[in-house]
C-alpha cells in the first residue's frame, strides 16, 4: 500500500509543471531588442508567425517580435537554464504573453508544432546568445527542475521496486 501511495505521489510530482515564457525587456532600446530578435530567429526559433501576414505580426513592433522569437527559442531549448537571457535583454515570466490571434508556445512540443524555423533576413549575433557557463553553474544545461525530475524518475522507482521485492 505504501508503494502505491509513493507511486501516486511521484506521478503527481512528475506531471506537475508551471508554465513559463520568455519575453524581451520593455525598458530596453530597439537596437538591443533587434539583436536578440535576429539571434533567436537565426538560431532556431520559429519566426514565421511574426513575418508579415503571420498570426503574431501585429503589433508590428520590435518588442513584440523580439518576445515571440525569444520565447520560441526558449521553448525549443526545453526552457533550459540560460536560454532566456540573451545578454540581459529577455526574462522568464509565468504570465502568458499570448493575445487574441497569437498564441505563444509554452512547451518545446508546442513550439515545434508551429512548423520549421524560417529565419528570413535574420542575422546571427553570437554576442547576444543565451547565457552559457563553464563554471559548473548549470547555465546552458538542463534546468534545475529538469535535473531533479530526472533524478527522481530514475531513483524513486528503483527504491519502490526494492521495497516490493
């Protein structure tokens, strides 16, 4: 009975997740945001919705397009730590930035469902890319919650099975 309760608890924990989105910082100038937009679209974000006649083209502002592209990149990277930094031009939020007619993906699978990346005239600017780290802090790797979930998914079933034996 204890093992069953433990399995239910584990399943609930592994299935629970808080939705997160990546948006560009509104207080920054258009030039900085354009660099982030260009980087994200050039590095794998799904940017066709922000092209003219796309579902997320309006409002036609650098801030709106930057946020959509940064979020697409963030989701396609599995919300990995550091994938929503872009040299400080973007930040993670738990408030859905979607608006009428424009849906911001909240997972890697919903970001991929929008189609293949279409960089268009985007340019690659490595100075703006997501934060990376070589100091072991985890930036650029699995998100901390993802690492904990992976450990629990491996260790706890083994513990449960050993108790059942």
